[in-house]
C-alpha cells in the first residue's frame, strides 16, 4: 500500500484544519477565498490587471465554477508587461528570473519573487521531498545552484530542514565527470532533469566499472519520456519520482507519491484548471487539455489563469495513497510542441525522445525541423563517451529508428521529408534554460 502523503498534513495546516486530512469542499472554499483576495490585490496594485480585470467584480465570484468569467494571462503578457504585472515596488523584490525561451526570438520573460514567496517554495520542497528523502540521506543535486533563490539553492535548503545532506553538483555539463562524482559520493538520492540524468547514468556504466545503485531519483524541469524512466531504472535500480513545476509557478508545482499515478499539486498556493486549448473552456476531470493555474498567495507578481502550454489531465477519483489533493497526470506534451508533417500526422519532441533515448549509446540530442523542398528533420546526437558503439553505427541505428516512426515514414514515402543525422563525440551536455523542444526553422 502506498505510504501516506506528507503534503496532506502540510496542506491541512495551510487551510487551518486540525486533522492531517481535509475534504475537497474545505479546499475549494479556501481556494475561492484566496482567489477573491488575489483578484482584489492585483486590481489594486498591478497596472496590467487593473486594465485586464476592469469589468470584473470579484464579489460576484461565489464559487470556483465562476472562474471561467476571468480572462487568461499568457506568456506574451509576461514578456510585454513585466513591470506592469508587479504589485509591489522592485525594492520589495528579492529574486528575479529571466527566461529566454528556446527556439523563439523577442523579449524574454521576467519573473519577480519576494523573500516570502521563495520561503513558501522552500517549505513546499521540504515537505514534498519527504516522499523520497529521509533524515541522514545524501542527495546529489544536478540543478543550477549558483544564485540564491535558484532551484538548486532552494532544494538544498529544503533538504537540510528535513535532516538530509545536499551535495551540490550543479548542471552536469560533463556527464562523465558527474558520473565519477556519483561513484565517489555514493548518494542515496539524485535529483535532476530527465535527459541529463540518463546521460550521467549511461556514462557511469560506459567505463566498465561495477554498476552504481541509487535508491531514489527525482526528475523535474522537463518531460520525462518512458524511455528515460526505463533506462534509469535498468541502470540504477532506482525508484523514480517526478516533480512538475515551472518558474512561473514559483518553481514548485506538484510531486508524485509512492503510488506514482500523477503529480499531487500544491493546491494551497495554486489553483489548477485544465481547459480546451482551442476554446478555453474547462474540461471535465479525466479529459486532456491545457494546464492553467492561478497563484493564490503570491503578492509580488501574482498570475491569474496563466496558460502553461502543457497538455495533461486531472485524474478522476482518489489516489491510491488516499490523498485528497488533486492528481495531475504526467505531461503528454506541449500544446504547440508538435510539427504537422505534410499529410503524415504530427511529430513532437516527446515522440523523438521515446524513439531515440531507448538507444544506449545516446546521451542527448537536438532536433530541428527545417522547411523547404523537401522539408528536413535534422538530428544532432551527442554520444555516450567511451561507449562501445562507434559513431557510424550509432548514426545508422538512429536513422533506422527514425525511419520506423509512423509520421516520419509516411512523410518520407511521399518524398516530402529528408533526414539528416549527425553524431558528435563531444563529452558535454548543453545547459538549457527551458524545456527541450523540437525547433522549427522556416529559413530554407
């Protein structure tokens, strides 16, 4: 039977409930109250929300069913309105994050956080990490940690609170060196992004040394393909936990429990919806749509009905762990993350991950779709250094796997798609500021 979820007691305390458990009705009443407060605050303090919500009367918001009366906030709104979104003076802001989205041009997104908001995220990390880290555990952190307030910094603070020892490794740019560190430190838990973690695991066995055994792994910051989870489990014999969050959420969003059925969301601070990405209407639990969230306790830069661009669904019923918190299924893909091939269906990074990351010799890859006559799918593969498969064989194997993908095979049968596959002997994994994406380039 799955272990009790430590986030339940943490959430109950936020709601003011005495018991460790709470009802969905109590939670919805709390969220409705916090939503009204957030709207009132944003209308009073933010020039952007004063304009956007000018005609909305928050006193008319009786229940969360009235949420659809509110307009959405988008990433473009953040790009164009960072200062007008602020509800406090910049002197009251302690941390600013600038996001340059891969594959796009133009103004970056800037997110602003107060010291209290960073503390709230650290508190969430503390209780969420109790699911997989225990007092006395050693935890290797493969997230950026150079700046105070970064995800690695906050995670380290949270681990110290629960009595675990963080090992700050930072981004594993050189996976062979990180694998050597892993073997030397012998941590109980490793936390990092899915593909970089798999690269480290594959480099750890490419040397021919005895296998490393890791008890538990936390994957976060990007989509974790089934091929990645299978690879890590096979190489390290680990139990895998996943976290869903983004900078706009305040870094912490939700984490799965020992039932591994979905992310239990941070519902005391975030109001989660799933909407039809085309119409914007709320879909029923169990239906796939775009994840939308509203911050309920942020005062520096609150976000109301922010469209994440991620596709998932809220799972109906109660999780096997018994938690009353909502469960969000593992992300399917990005709303705009796929490319429509000529008469052959859609191709996405998630599909490419599933196809290519099954191959032991691959540490990472970049994918670019270039429009032309014909279109070109260009794959730049980073090989596992020291792996027995040579570059030519790995290139041929990757090409064959791609040609067996249904949308690729269909497009190639009409001669509308060409493949270009290169293999790099580079030892380094590029550091990314956002999710891995299939880049679309119309320059040809």
